């Protein structure tokens, strides 16, 4: 599958703009298709809609200021 490239993308988490603290983002979407072949089939058979999985990865910069986004995100992760 080909890559989709986007430019001038903004990243928001609630009311917070994370775009200035981020430099790379990747979204990987996969779907597992379970095999349902029985013993009498000649060819393999798969379910049409499998289990979907989405992985989001964002790289960014650390900001140690008390009012920075890191302190705000830490509260969300702790909850």
C-alpha cells in the first residue's frame, strides 16, 4: 500500500494545539482476516471483515515549563 503524505497538518488534543511541539506523526491501520476454511474446501476462505487495529505514533519535543503541554498531558495520562 502506498504512503499518504500530508503537509501543514495541525494536531489538537482537546483545546490544546500540539503542532508546535510535534515533528512527526504516523498512523498505521491494519485488519486481521481470520481464516475460516473447512476440511472440504479446496481453497482457503477468509472472513470479509476482520479485527481492525489502529496505531498512532507522534514524535515531539519535551518542554519542562510548568504551564507547558507536558504538564497538562501528564494529568490526562495519570487519570
